[in-house]
């Protein structure tokens, strides 16, 4: 949409300049309605000055120079037309922050235009300066520069205000996160530790006496151990500082190495070239591999696991397969880890498939899109 507006402004300015030049007093070098080569060159320069504005956002200084040269050119050709295109270019260049360059080019143009007027009309200096003033009014020049500077300052203040709001929101989120961590630690850690210690002590005493350990007691012991591990992981996540180094795809080999050290025959395959992957995609891919390998080692009773990372234009493909006890047709239990993976992938606009494989075992397959343009 922005490109369409740029072309409309450029075409409208070019048309306005050409119409103004046609209706004005161009040099009487021809007779009747005949146009000379000089006249045609003047009309071309009028149109070119307007059309150059289409690039004012990407190349403001270059457009400033081109519109200024066009103004000098059609002044030499004898067209006394207000340099509307140059004024728009001044506004764009100042808005982009090129104030000093704009002032220097404008001063040069103010000096060159009277010389061009004398070259065209062979007039005395007074008439030449008057004609040049009609081409580039100083008041309009100052107004265009002031408008560009005002909008630049307004945009800068808006950016500062936006960054301040983001920083305040992050600070409040950090404070709330630490508050939750403290509450969880104070309210749950002690109780879970007591349950785990008591259950383990009871199991130890039963073994020592040669008594049969009740199944319920073993369940309580195992549940206490798992709850303690999960609570520690949750507290570490809540207490982690987002400004500390974050894990990403470059640390996936370390995850695979740790899985091997835990007794799992894990392999890693990387396809394609990483390139510049956004940080959010990088972290999410790492977390998917981490959670998947954790689930394999804890719950899947698997002997092997394969991790595949595929880099395609605009997409990172992550897949973790194992040969565990999961069987096809059995829906997966939506645990906290699986729900967390799905939320991360959905937030990026990607897709996640987590289900038993037809050949046995479980697969986690995520497609994480990103803008590669």
C-alpha cells in the first residue's frame, strides 16, 4: 500500500509540474504551438523531477539531488515553475535525519538557480534573481524542512515512549514472576520435601525389616520425587533472567550428548543451512528438542531416539522420533510438557504433531515458520 501511495504522489507531482510548465511562459524559441528540443527537454525534466519522488523513502538524499538537478535543468530550459518536487524531497530528507546534507544542497541550489536563469534568459542579475526566487521560494523551503523535522521529532518521541512502556511492562512481569517463584517455594517446596523424605524413609524401614512395601507407599515415593523435580524446574524457569544467555539450536548437540550419557541411543541429523534464524524460533526449537528427549528418557521406555533439524527457506523443521512403548491408535496424554510445546509453536504461527508412530514409538514434529525476506 505504501508503494502505491508513493507512485500516486510521484505521478501527481509530475503531472502538476508539467501542466504548470505548459500553461506558463516557456521560452519563446518556437512559433505557434511548435515545440523546440529545448522545450521538450524542459518538459522531460519537469516530469522526471516529480517521478523521482517514488524513491524518496529509500534514498532521500539521492532524490534530493535529482530533484535539485531537474530544477536547474528546466530553469535553464526557461521554465519558471515552483520546485514542488524539490520541496517534497527536502521534507523527506529532513524527516529521515539528513538535516545538514539538506541545508548544504539547498544553499548550493539557491546559488545555482540565478546563474541558470541568466543562462536561459540572458537577463541582468536582478531579473535573474527574481526569476530564481519564483522557482524556489525561501519561505516554502524553510516550511518543508521544518515540517520534516517536526515529524521526525514526533516519531522519535513516540519510539521513546513505546520503549519506555515495553521496559515498564517487562519490569512488572519480572517482579510478578519472582513473586510467584517465592510463593511457590514458600508454600510447596517444604511440604513436598517432607512427603518425599517420609515416603523414602518408610520404604527404607520396610526393606530393612524384610516387610513387603505397600504399593501405595511406592507410588507416593515416586510421585514425590517427580513433583520435586518438576517444582525445581519450574522455579528455575521463573527465576531465570531473560537477559542471561538463552539456549538455542546451536546447543541441541549438547542435549543429544546428555541423552546418550543417560543410556539412550540418540542421534542428530541436520539438513540445510541455519542462516539467520529469529531468536524466538531458535529458542522454541531448542525447547521442543529438550522436552521431547526428556519425555523419552523418563516415560517412553525407549532404547533409541533420533533428532532431525531441517532448515528450509522461511521454516525450521524439528522432529524427534523414538521406539518407545507408545502404540498407534492410542491418543497421547496431554501433559504439561506437550501443552507447553503446543503453546510455543502456536504463538509462532507454526504446526505441531505429537502422536504415536505406526511402526511403534512416539513422534514430535514441529514446523516453525518465520519471515525469510
